[in-house]
């Protein structure tokens, strides 16, 4: 139970890294900013693919619940057609979790 609570706290911190406008959601602009360093000219396509796959209720933004579901589901959750975009977001999220876990 304690490990789960600590994990949820780390997920919240990782989620907060993406949220730039105090909205409690990750929006397209937040993804653009967070992934800017890792992206090339196809970044808009990757961002659209992330939004399409992670935004399960299709409201145009990623809630904490959607982010946590993606992070907890791991590799089984990904489909080959969208693997690149999900791996990018999951990789960044996992990097954040590693950093937060060692503070």
C-alpha cells in the first residue's frame, strides 16, 4: 500500500511537469514544449498521435487519470502502429519517475 502511494505521488509529480497552464490537464502546447528537445520535423504528427492514443475520452487534453493509465500499463498497452509516439511520451515520463524517485 505504501509503495503504491509513493508511486502515485511520483506519477503526480511527473504529470505536473507536463502541465504548464495550471489547468490540471496536459494540452497540445504542453506536449510541444515538453517534447521540443527530443523532436524533429515530424513532431506535430507525433504530438497528434500521442493525443489520439492517450486522450481516451477525446476531449483534446490528457487528464491525470489518462496519463497514469498510460504510465502504469507499460509495453502491453502499446500498439505497433503508434509505438513510436507512445514510447516518446512514456520514455519522458519514466525518466521523470526515475529522477523523482532518487531525490
